[in-house]
């Protein structure tokens, strides 16, 4: 399955959770997936910001400049979500296994099924006083009159990007005390550096980059493949899907070639 089908599964699971009904997972466990995650997109707060390392620690991919803009560093590390309410609901079983850690990646913008960066950009702000654009005077103010209100500032302030929506869809692999210790991705650095072929700075990537996640759907200890939770009826449920990761890769969106991969 690809990104679009995974999003549809999560939406159906969230709908069932909100209705207080079990989600029909027939045939889901064992299916293979390849999910493409666009990141570092133009206009996104995660593009080349100082929070790149924080994003990586939280299961999000990001990039940042290095070496005076002569290199770009891509980063994506699986996060440990052992303490989340979604996992607390599915790891309480009668067997002797003990959850040690998890490896999770978020699927940002689950309203977008396409595997490209969004075309939306930050909307243009209203005209600021003194910016050269006409400003309509209040009807109560007549020519020659003065008011007690201070004159508006003539400095145009650039709009701040609104904070991104909370993450609501994630893929997570569980590790118990009975799991093999080889191939664990918790805290494992997925880092790739792109260097300029000359002394000139690199150009800003106008299509961002792609994080590719491949593997198969598995089950939580209680036998379910999807677990959702919500803090209140008016909050969108957050759903985690149990998986086994087989491959993590960075992809160049222009050439469609893998820049780096981990298996």
C-alpha cells in the first residue's frame, strides 16, 4: 500500500474510534507498504530552521544548512513513543513480554494523499500603514481634526507562519525484551549530507526532499494493528499503526533516485 491507502485506513480507524466502535482490520496485518513523506518543503517552518535536530528527535524528517550553505544535511531519526496513550492501550497483555522501546515516524499532513510538497504558500498579509498602499480613514475623522489615538506604525511587519497542525498519524515498531536486538532504529541516526560540487553555495531545494518508509503492517501485543486515542470528543483522534520497518531512505524528488538508505 502507498500513502493514500494508509491515510484512508487511519481515517476509518479514527472514525470508528470516535464512534466507540471497533475498526475492522481484516486482512490488514502482514500487508506491505511504501510511504513517501515530503519534508523541508518551501514555505514550511521545518525547512532549514534551527529546530531540525528537535524535529528529528520527534520522528520528523528535516534538513538544515551547513558549511556556510555549501552543504545540506538531511536528518530523520525514529522517535520513542513508549509513553503515549495509544500504546498504553495496546501493550497491556497477559504474556510475559515487556515493552522496552519503540521506533516511530510521523506522516505529516495526512489530509494530502499526493507524494509531493503542498502548493499552498503563506497568504499575503493585509497592507500595513505606511507601506505605500491606500489606507481607508475612519468615517469619524475629518480633515484637520486630531485624535487622541497614537499614529499607526509605518513599519510593515512580516507575518509569522502559523504553527503546524498536531501530528495525528504515525507508523511505529515495538521492541520488547523478547525482540532481537539487531536492526533496532531507536535513536539510530539517519543522516545524509549533500555537498556543493564547487565553492559556490547550494541552491535552496525548491521541491524539498522525500523520506521513504518501507515495511509491512504488524500487530500490537493485544493483536490489533491500529491504535487511536483523543483527549476529548472535539479533538481529532491520533492513530498509530503497528509496523515492521524494512527500509528507510532519503529520495531526491527531481531524479527519483535514493540519496541514502538504511535496511
